[in-house]
C-alpha cells in the first residue's frame, strides 16, 4: 500500500507503527450547520481507506471527532435564538443520519470537543510550562502558541513564518502568526460556553481540540491523520506544531482529500452554490450516492454536475444487474451459490496505489462485462467466477447489492412480468410480427431493461 503523504509531498510505502494494526485520526465536522456534499465526500474517503485496510487483514482504530464548540456554533445559535449545545446536537444528528445513509462504518470513537476540556487544558499548560505558549500580553485569559519559538513551524505546508497568513492588530499577541490555544470568556457569550482553567475562564481554540483528542485516544504517535485539503493550513499546520512542541511525534502520515467544485466553480457559501446532502440524495439510491462520491480519486477535485448522481446510479445498476442475472440464471445449476472469490490482482493494485478507487471501479465493470458475455455464451464456470469476484470487490467498496428475502421476492416478481413479455416477443417473432417484437424490446429499454438474445434463449438485465 502506498499513500501520498502531504508533509513529505510524495507517495510513501505504508508501514503501520504496530504490525497488523492501523491507527487513524480524522477531522470530523464542525456542527454549525447542515451537512453538504464536501463533508460527505471527506467522510467517505476515510471509510473506504479503513475498509481497504481491514480487507487486507489489518485491524483499524479510527477516531473521528465532532467540533461542537466554535465561534460559528455560538454565532449561529445566537442568530436563531437557540442554545448553542442544542444547535450543535441537532446538526450532529443530521451528520450521523447521512453517515448511516452512506453506510459508513462507525468509528472506534467519535469524541466531542466539549467532552475533553481537561485534556486540552493539560496540553496547554504543558506548552506554557515548556515556553512554547504564553498568556495574552494584555493580561487577558487568552493563551497563544509562540510560533517564533518553534523552528519547525510550517513543516506541513512548507511555508516560511513571514509568508503565512495572519491576523494583525491583536495587541495581546507577540507575533501576528501566533494562534489561540485558549480564548477568554466573553460577556456576550453564554456562561455555559466557557470553562474554568488555571489561566482563566474561557474555551479552547480550534486546533488544540484535535491535538488533545488524538493523543487521548491514539497516544502520542499514530499512523494516519486525515482531513480535507482546506484543513492543511492553518488547522493541521497548527496541530502538528503544538503537538510536536509538547513532545508528541503525532501523525506518521498526513493524508488530505480533494475538495468539491460545483459545475467548475469553487463551492462556497458566498457564491450560494453549495449542494446540501438533501439535494445529493434526491432521486437516487443511497448506494448510488456512495458510488458517485467515490468515483473521483480522493486527492482530486470532485466537480459536481446535476446529472452526476444519476449517471452513477446507472453505472451501479449495471453492476447490480449482472449480480442479479447470475443469481437468476445460475439458480438451477451447480453454480447457484456465489463463489467465495479472491479479489482480482488488478483491483488490489489499484487500491494499493494510493487508494485509486476509480481504477478499481473500472476493474469491476470489466469483470461484469466479461461475465455477461460468458452467460450469453453459456460458459457457466467462468460466469460463476466473475460473479464471485464482482460481489467481493463491491463488498470492499461498500457497494454490494442488498441480499434479503424481500429483495429476492421483488426480483422474482419482476422476472415473471418481464418473462411474460419475452414470451410474447418470441411469439411475435415466430409469426414474423417484427413490429410488435421491436415494440416490446423498445418499451423495456425505455424503462432500463435490456434484452439479450443468445443460443440459450433471451435474457434480461438492468441497463
């Protein structure tokens, strides 16, 4: 397995710190508003990564946090006249519901920032004691990380301190680039949004939250830190600096997923062009949305086009159609049970090449096409092998069709209806009534049912 490490700027062989185990920390949502396509794409990337590791026999411990205290959370709660914690919980539940729809495996833990204030205070105090952090120069309870005293600051994004973006005009800081570890409580904010600390009542800064929670759950060093490309600076840069300054080796690999654009434009609230999860799921199955979000390489930009999810639904239907055709046509043969197949080498190579899911999907489609041809030509053993491989590959990606009694009954009912139309078409052909035969074929094609004539008879599949 090779992963692109943002810090090193190159592909690296993945070697877990503990053989047989993978530790991952992924930046989850700041629950200030409803989820959108960018949030869901990011969450899916690390679910796919964890699934691939587990399919290779590794035990994965993934931590995905929830930032439930933040400037925006407080601001949006104030605008709507809602308690900040109630607003955060409401949106946290919306994210959880969408994660379930995408069939994301639950992380080992999903800590809220507000549940780990003592660990954050302890880490801040450690940084102050070692001279890497200081209390506000204006006598406030604000605490800042001293970037000038950390020579490796900028190691993640390869920037010089003087070239970095900074907030100027804050007289309580030594340097414009210094960032807040602790924020003094404000009279304008609810008392419930602040905590007592040795340096004064307040609340944690954004960056210290993740450093403290990662260390609490995974220890001072772990394998992979993941998140969106937009988090590299300042969030991840600051996480790395403060954790290293505290003596933590922190993440061994830094992995970042690409962002989402909307019809060629950068997605942003100011442009009003964001795609909500409600829009994303509209009109297609949940698995089709999963397929769509996985269809671009995780490090590339996913450019949303309105027809994209529908095209993914059609592509996934072709794969499920092959599986259903195998279940139907091999039911009365010695190949009636799906084969427990090994993953094709080409599929494994793509997944090991920096999680190249688009390449892996291409292998699944090629295997299904080959299997359909084998069914047409009555090469049942080969078709049976392809069936097993397709199911195995789909399962790794979380795209396997549901196999339930209700589903099978639906397929049986559909098969009877289409079977009757096929008999009528065959009779029309025997009577040389080609107009009626073509009409039946075209009507079925219009609703996504494709007929294939072979030496063994006429078979149907979802197109």
